[in-house]
C-alpha cells in the first residue's frame, strides 16, 4: 500500500500528483467544523411515549386490516351499454347504460352489439349473434361465459384475474387484447391482438403471444399457436398435427418443417410438447437452422424435453415474459 495516498509520508506517485494538480482548484479552503449543538435529554423509554406509540400502531393496523377485508370482499361493478341495434339483457332491451349482475345474460342478434365495462379492469365488446353470461365479479377474479358468438376484450387486469369460459375450454387473460369466437358446433378461434392469452382444456394448455391464433376443437382442446401471417400450407400442416389422424403426422411434420419461417420457431417449439423423441430431434434441427438457441441448449437435452433448455430457447426469441403483461398490453378499443 502506498502511504502517499494516506498521509504523503511515502514516495510520490506521478499519476496521483497529476490528479491532485487538476483537482486543486476545487479544494475547500476552510476547515469544516460541525456546528455546536445543545445536548438534548431524550427519554425514549418513558411510559407516556410507549403508550402513544402503541396506540398509533394499533390504529394503523386496524385501518389496514379494514381496507384489506373490504377490498377483498368488494365486487367489481359491471355495466352494459348498447352499441348497435337492440341487444338484450335478461331478455329485456338495453336502453342506455345498464348495471350487470352475476348471472345476467347478454344476447345480440345479427344487427346488435354491446359494450361491457368492468370497473378498473377493462372492456369487452359483445359482437352480433352472441350470447354471454356474467359468472363472477369478485375483486380477485372476473369470469364470463361465451356460449356462442364473438367477443373482443381489451383488459388491464393482473394476470389470470379475468377468464372466459366456452363450451370447449377457458381463455385466461394475461393482460392483453384478444378476440374469441365460438360457433354452435363448439369449434372456435382465439386471436391474440396484444399481450398473451392462455387457453386451457383440463390439463392441456396453450400460451399464445400477440399476433397468433389458436384453433379450438371440441374433444381436442386448443391447437398450437400459429402466427396469422404464416403461410396457408404451414397453418394447415400444424392443424393436421394438432387434430389430424395419426397416419397423417409424418407428412404433416414434413410440410410444417419445410414451410416454417424464422418467425414460426415459436410454433415449432410449442409442437415439441406432443411430439415423439424422434420428432423432437427433427424439429430441433429445423428450428436451430432458423433461429439458433443459446449455445448451451443441446439436441440431446431437447429430445429429452429438458424444460430449462426449452424455456431458454423460448426466452431467446425476444417475445418477452408473459408475466410482464404490462409491457405488451395495448388498448385496442
């Protein structure tokens, strides 16, 4: 250690002296002295002080508990507003703005539409020829049921706070905008306009980012998320892999791999979940050629379905974290 830095008793360092000369103009010329202060007697342990502190703490605790309890039990207020035509709520015409209670049914014909608003959480547009029921309005979960028809949702609730039941599964909002359609045959389509949506049927799940569509088939659940601008041949090949006969898989996988673009790597990685080890190896080879994974992600690990490797590859695609929904959400309506 060089004593010159401390008390200048050691040999001088040329670089240090140069810095001293440069900084000399900023040297304070007067010795700083702390101002004199008068000693104050403090009785921190006086009985009176403790009584006041305990009483204040108790009052704050009571207020916080009261706010928590009241907030947890308060239902979210829903309203319905006629947008076009003559929509109905519980078989009665919606004249202007109506309150919507749990169990209420909103129906639209071919010429009518309704805007639903959940206070503080977002808006849902019920499009023509649709039937929607409000199932739950608690402060921790909002739930609709889309019997048939189409809704467009623009939401800014926390992840998984809002869901839509359908005859063929449930869509969970992760802070997003989406369009959900269900036909009378229970087939449907989920289109993610912004953010992320997760569609579930039992234990089967599909996490879909903005710009993708998910086909919904009764008895099968959600298909694989595919970007809207993917080629028709790629989309058809993925549909056959999701819902087609077993004897179609080989040709369908060949077509999907041949038609895939770099933007379709997300879909290829999603296909690995239901693929055989041999299929996962083929998917790995094609996906790596389109968008290489991190260097430590190996073919052998992916074939074994090591989740850390698949997660790392997903993360490297630049789509963002689905849990950070506020980064991706956009108001579409």
